[in-house]
């Protein structure tokens, strides 16, 4: 098998982060705060570099694990946090994110080719296509990964540069006619960090391919850092371009819920409209295929380690985890039909999903600090530890973003949705771990056991705990 290069690692990082919802969030953020939105973007990029440091360190001391987050949390915090963190970031979040992605893809395709048709019909059709493709075990993105990333990033840079240099065929917005941003003041602008967070989230998706890299010890961290820098530069350029051709008020509250499409149309007319539509489809291909392929396999892996019902480990004759795919497809379909991610709800969906990912990132930072104390002899790059400062700042920054996730009634609604789903997840985790697995909920599994064992090591852990319980009763 061909070993992956640094460029391949960057492609994974960038290709899986850039989604249609990112383009919407970027347009909304630039519309609300103007060019000042670049400030929280920069700060969030730094915070995500901190999480990159944490994931790189965990990968260096546990290089043999396949999934990443779930096993790391199992070694650091125990079964219940492992289950909560994995499901929160890579199941619940992915369901919400893919719903937004499907809705946006439906909106754009309806605008371009099917005006007047209910966008939910298109969204469900796209969902069905990706479901069938993944049932046959075909991973589109891995086959055309680098091509997709080059076209995607290249198009974003070109569209941004054309806007910044006022080279568009449309009419530019002059400084005199540009509306004032609705959000001003450093404190208020920085409170938009949660919206900017979505533009950089998911750098850890490079971890599952780390073992296939030529030089994982160097390239895992480097691909995440370079990917984040590239994303910041590209999105800053595109965002600034937007403010030169669209009124800030329109960007902030685009009537169609597609500010990036409005920008492209204002910039280059129909050429820009179809060009940005092409970009949207590329982003949807990379994101949706990854959501189906990765999340269904995460569920399969958790099932094989007894952390989820065994039915989710079933694969079809093509090797695809069919029950996990059915679960994801059903949840997506229900949310699409409910119209939760309508034209006005994409940003809301993004922020609600961010809450779950922020919680998992805090748990990852905590795990790094715990494993440093518990396994000081483990091989790690001590030059990059910085006394735990990145982890402490990362936790503080994530808590700040969580608390300032939104404002007014939307903030309350997001907290309500998060609270209900999270409480249900916690209840399930305790019932499953304590009632079904019958292991101690917060007893970490030995790091070397997690790293060195083949699939099924939880069977050994469960048997050991049952033996201890039996011996305790005998005494």
C-alpha cells in the first residue's frame, strides 16, 4: 500500500474541514462583524492548533490505535467519558452537521437547476445517493481526495482574490454605501469565536490515517498545523472579498440562506453563480461521504469494543457497516424532513453541533494532562509540551466559546437542545457501561493495553472486572 505524504495529510485535514456550512458561517460572520471577524478566526485557529498539539501527543504515545478519540479517552478518563466523548463529537455532531450540509446542498441545487422545487426533495435525493454509495463500500473522497482539495481551495482563493482586487464583472460595494457591521467592539466581536470555530473544526480526522503516513511522528502534527494555516489564509481572503461585493446586512441575513452564492453572483454574474455552485458540490462530496464512511465505522468500532450495541458491528458483503449507515441515514432523513436546517437554521445547527465538539476537545486536553502524570516515561516530544499551557488555554478558550455560543433567545434554545441531548447521552452511557458492560464507569484502561492489543481488548477488561467482583463476593 502506498504511504501517504505530508501533502496527503494536509489534503485530509483541509478536505474534511471545508464544508458548505463553513462557507455559510464565513459569510454570516463577515456580514455581522465585517473584516473584524478575522480576529476571532485567528484566535480560534490558535486554539485549534492547541488541540492539534494534544492529538499529536496522544498519537505519539499510542500510535497503534485506529480510531483515536475513543481509545485516548478510554485510557485517560475511563469508559463513560470515552463513550460520551466519541458519540458527542462524531455521531451527534455529524448528524447535525450532515443535516445542515444536506439542506445547503439542496438549497444550492434548487437555485441552480430546480427553482420552485422543495429543497428537501433534493436533499433527500443527495442523502440517498451517498447512502447507496457507502453501502457498496466505495469511498469516493479517498479516491479523488487531492483533486477535490485542489479544486476546492483553488476556487476559494480565486473567488476571494477577484473580490479583494475588485476584478469582478459585477458592481462593487463602495465604502460610502457599505452598511455598518451589526457587531462592534472587541469583546462583542470575540464573542463570535464559536461561529469561527466551525471554520477550523475536525483537524483530528488525520489521526485514523496516521499509520499509513511515511513519517507520522513529524507529519501528523505538521499536516494539522499547515492545514489550519492554509484554511485561515484562504477563508480570510474569501471573507474579505465578500465584503467588497455584498452589503454586510445581506451577508449576515441572506434571504436564501446562501451568502456565498449571493457573493459569487454579485461578483461574476451567472459565471460566479455556477462556479460557487460547483464549489458547494465539491464541499458536499468531501463532507457527506466522510460523515457516512467515518461515523458508521466509528459506531462499528465502538460496537466491537462492547461500547455500543453489537448490531452496529454487522457488515454487509461489501464490508460496509450497514446498520450504522442505516442509523445515520434515518436520523439525517428525519431532520431534513422536519426542516430543522431550513434557510434560517443553518447557523443555528452549526452552533448546536459545536457545543458537543467543544466538550470533547476539553476532554482530550484533560486526557493529555492526566496521561503525562500517569505515564511520564512514554515517548513524546517534550519540546512541544510547553508545561501544559496549550491544554490549559485550550480548555479555557473552549469554555469561553461554549458560554458565548450565541446571544438572546437562540443561545437559550441551543443550550436547551444541548442539555437535553447531553443528559440523554450521559444516562445511556451510565446504563450501558454499568448495567450491560458491568465495568467501573471512570476506571481508565491501561494505556499500553489499549495501544498494543488487537480488537476485542475490552473483553479482557470486562472479564477482569467480573472476576474481581466475584472474588469480592466470595470473600
